């Protein structure tokens, strides 16, 4: 559902004056208007609107989530409602349709709402309902609009978003003539990774040259767009989980040691699955230079462990049963450090990460195992791959083709 003129509902906590607006002036030009409510364009308006909505929801019996400020939870006996807010767009889901109707009526009494029915489009993400009760999330319209913006709607497609031999650098080329366009398109590509985990690495890579993009960097961006042109019908699949038993949490993390040609920093990548579904992933450049591949891998383990801690906290808040998370890494030494209670002199410089992970392992809150490199799905999030390897790992991340005309 959508809230009409949402920011006008905000109540001001401070005195704000405004010059007389055009069309409503009085003869005495020294007079100003005192605002009783927020207006669009007022810096406080978004915050005041959210505060008003939060107070209203709490009065209706909702509880604000401690893990996600945009999530609200309502429970009555065996029924539960989850309400997710993004500015003036609201998603409601529940195991009781009558309870949803009741809450919707209450919200209507407080705000002017537009009921949009079953969720099929939200913030540029299209939701498709499959016969087996799976959901497929895609951004085909968003990407198509992006291709038109860059005049690449008729470009030839390509099988991978980056050549496996590609090494981008801050130097060694001519400056791109329109850096504003570069930043705009790369920023738009970041949003496309919401349903395209397969391009997370390459988008992260081109994001590192926002300050002074070169022609080679723009060439890399155009290759990403060509790849998206050929995969408009791809989306992220969400399968229904088995009912009656705890959900499994499986994470895969990887690191490409000293992969940056400019400062020799490593790239971390991680993918977290809840049951059969990919729910969290990232590709990011590490903030410090690792002295060994083991250190790079262990820092990736620590980052993934922190994300797993948040996922566990959220699931506990939602009262969703889950088993002990399993983290898979393809580096024997990094796995050994996580299990070895003896603090080795070679790990002194990464002491916090070592103790953080080891504490989770010793308390049985996290299980860490070794996995062969060929079975490491997070490989796609740390480096450019050959087309065959890329397509294999893409399917492992639940990125699927969909038909616009389902049978």
C-alpha cells in the first residue's frame, strides 16, 4: 500500500517559520508563516513522518524491530503480521487475511492510503508468483530503462559481465569525458544487484573509480550493461521452505588475496542461505592490506560471522526456528585458526577478528568447515571468472531465467 502525501502527516517538535508562499501573500511582507505540520522540502519532514507512523503503529499494538528500524511486528494469539516500511510505501504480510484487513482499516482511519492489492512491484523490483508457490524477484523494467538511458538498448549481449583476465587500475588511460554520467550509471547498477548477486563483484569494482573514471572503466561499465541486456529475463528465485523443522543457515565466504593492482588489497565475498534461499550477499574490498591469503580469508570469515550474528538476531525476533549456522571456507589455514585455541604469533595483528570468530565457535554458535575451492560458490563474488564457471555459479546463487508467458 501507498500513503498519500505522507510527509504532510509529520508533526513538528520545534518551531519552524516559512516565508509567505507565492499566491498566499498578504500586504505586510514582514509577516511569516508558522508551520504546524511538516511540508515537502522541509529537512525534518522524513523523520517527522516516520516518527508519526511509528507512534501510530505502536498504538495499534505493533512492536518495532530491534534489528531493522523499518520492520514492525504485530502478534495476536497464533496470528502474526509483519509490516515493512520504506518512506511512504508499506508491505503487509500475515498468516491471517482477516487480520490484515483489520489493520488496513485502522491505518485508513489515521492516514490516507492507496491499497495496491497483492505485492507485484515494489521500489523497482517485480514480484512474480510461480505455480510451485515460489517467488521470483526481478528488475527487468528497471534494467531496460537503464539501457535506454545509456543508449544501449540495441547493444549486442555478452555471456559474462567482465573478462576473466580484466585488471582495472586507477592509472594507465585517458580520463572519461563525462564523470557525472559514470557516477550516475554505476550508482544505478548498484541498485540492480538487489536481484542480481552475480554482478555484485563487477559493480563493486567499477564503484572504486568514481572519483576519476577512465575510458577503460567506462568500457567495463558498458560490458556490464551488455551482459544485463542479454539477461533481462533473469531474477532471484525464492523457494518455499519446509514447515515444521528449523531452517538451516549456510554461509560461504571467500577472498581474492592482493587482487587490487593499485594497493594490493584483497576482495572479500560472501553468500548466506536461509534454507534453500539466498538472503544476503556482498562483494567488497578489504579495508586493510592482508599479509597472506590466510589473513585475507580470515577477515572474510569475520565479516560473514558478523552478518550471521545479525541474521540470527532477526530470526529470533521473528520467532523463526533455525539450526546452528554453518560457514564454509576453502582455506585450510583460516579454518584451523578459527578452531585452534592457541593464539599464534602470526595472527597478533588481526587479534579482534580472531577472538570474535573463535568466541562464536567455542560457544557452538557457529560451525566452520573447509570446502574444496571448486565447490566455493562465493568465488563469483571475489573475482572475474570464465563464462562457463560464471554461469555455473550463477545458478548456484538461485539466479534463474523466467518466461514472460508462463505455461
